[in-house]
C-alpha cells in the first residue's frame, strides 16, 4: 500500500506555496511545440495516434521516467503539444511527490481520507496538484483495488485550447 505514506509526505510541508511561473512543458518537450518535434524529443516508440476529446493522442510503453521504462500518453491540439500523462512506477511515487513538492509547492490536494482510500478500496481517485494546478499526481484504484499513479503535465492555457477546439468542431466534450 503505497499511498499511505503519500499523505505523511504531503503533511510534512510547512506551507503550501506555488512557483512564480507555470511549467512550460516536460523536459525538452515544450507546450505549443509541433507534434513532430515533441514525438522526436519523447524518445519512445509511439503507437498510431488516436482521436481524443480535444485532439490527438499518442501512446508509448517505453517512455523513460526515473531510469525506468513506463507508459506515457502525449496530447496534441491543432498540431500543438498540450499535455503529457506518465504512469509512475510504484517505486518512484514517493520520490516523485517529494521532488514536485520541493520544486513547485502544493497548489491543492484531496483529503487525507481520499488519498488513503485509494489503497484500501476499489474505484477510488485522489490527487495532489502542483504549480498552480498545471502538474497533477493522480492516484487511482481499479475494480480490484489495485492502485496506480499518473503524473500529468498540462499547458497553462489548456482549458482555452479545449474550448476553442470545441467551438471550431462543434464538439461539446
């Protein structure tokens, strides 16, 4: 059960603070960059793109995170990079949380009970947000009560991009 310690790490903070400026991407992959540029920088084997509610998404199973290979999904709207979701290997969750906390500060989070429930019950979700809510650590449990964590980096203007695409396509999602 790996999320029980997550809350103690979170509560160990003296103050909830946020960084002065929002994250502009993940590693060398900058939000707003072209699909071709970001896919080359991702340095993983991507599958054929799939349509997503906001645009296109590319998935890969050999993305490098903390020296481990894991799954990642990259999202694009109008050939512009807007988001990356990275599955965090179990052994890297606590270190990832601590690093994000130190670098960006916590912006918001689920309650202690919600975070603990992810380890105890099926179909639960909890989150810890950083950097003015542009970075999220999402913790979930499936129907078998197996927990997992996903790190999400989103462009600062992601909601505006989604709304503008919906207006163009007539899509209300």
